[in-house]
C-alpha cells in the first residue's frame, strides 16, 4: 500500500514537471512555427470563395469534407437516439 | 410534462419568434458574420426547447411534429451531399458558384467591407443545408426526450 503511494507520487511529480517545462517553453501567442497555410488563407480566401468570413470559407469550402463528416456524425447520433426511444415514438 | 407558470408562458410567447428569427439570421449570414449552420441551428433548436419546456408536450404537438423534423433533417444532409457532388466537375466540394455572376456569385470586395449577401458561391447554400439539418435534428432530440419523459411517467403511475 505504501509503495503504491510512493510510485504514484513519483509518477505524478514526473508528469507535473513535464507539463511545467512544456508550459514554460511555450511559444508566444500568435507566432506559429509554420504560417504559410494561414497566410495563404488570409490573403486569398476572400477572392477565391467570395466570403467575408474566412472561418466559414475554410469550414465549408477548403475543408468541406470535414464538415460532411461532422454532419454525418450528428445524423448518426440522432438516428441512434430515435432507435433508442423506439418504444416511445411508435 | 406540466406547463409552467403563466409568467414563463407569456414571456415565451413574446420571445420564441425572436429567437427563431435570430437563429435563421445566423444561418443565412454565415458567410458574412461569425456563425454558420451549426451555430444558427443550435440557436433555433433552443427556441423549440423553450417552447416544449414552458408549454408542456401536448400543446406544442400541433406544430412541432416528429415526422416533419425527420423529413427536414434528411433533406438537409441530402442537399449538402448533393451540393458537394455538383462540384465534381473539378473536385469533390469544388465551389462552382463562387465569382460566377449567377446565384450567390457576386465578386466580393477584398479587404474590410460591410459584405454582400449575394456572394460566397455554395457556402451560403451549404450553410442553409447544415442549418436545416442541425435545427431539425436537435429539435427532434428534444421532442423525443420529452415524449420519453411522458412515457416513463405514465408507466410508473400504472
């Protein structure tokens, strides 16, 4: 029992120190390592898709496949809920 | 579910239309202002939840129908996939309407501008499709769960 606690304490300290070190070494906000993609979207999204909202142009145009997956997940969840409550809605 | 007090019901009567209009506004203006199909659909579904909670199950049954919601949800997802396949001349999810001059095809001004509703190509149409799916899907969840509550209460009383 006591050795288990000691092992857990050491593991916790190790994990905590990892998190602390990575938090101290974090990059400042708004300065990514690679920003070619972001710069491209900010420069060209308005001309290419004609949308003022760049976030929407990425979600529905550049990464439309991702949104299709999201919509399908929602659809599947709703199908599952209706199947779960089939006694009620009959 | 029992209807809530008269104060709640009166306030609901005043506000639910405004909430639905605000949600539809977020859906339709998804390509100009922050928001989009998912967010606007969730806002609209919250109005349905408000109606259901304040009025109880029976009175809302007249215009909040399960079959209608089910139909609209399937329509939304089908419309979304159809719009994605229509761009298949170049690639899947190609924005074939943008800057074409036709439907939603006006050329957007570059830089900070107040925005034109008739821009964006398939993005507003996809926003409407996803919004339709989300609002009817979440409304359906709320309806079905309220019906299940009624069902279990009836079963416990027997």
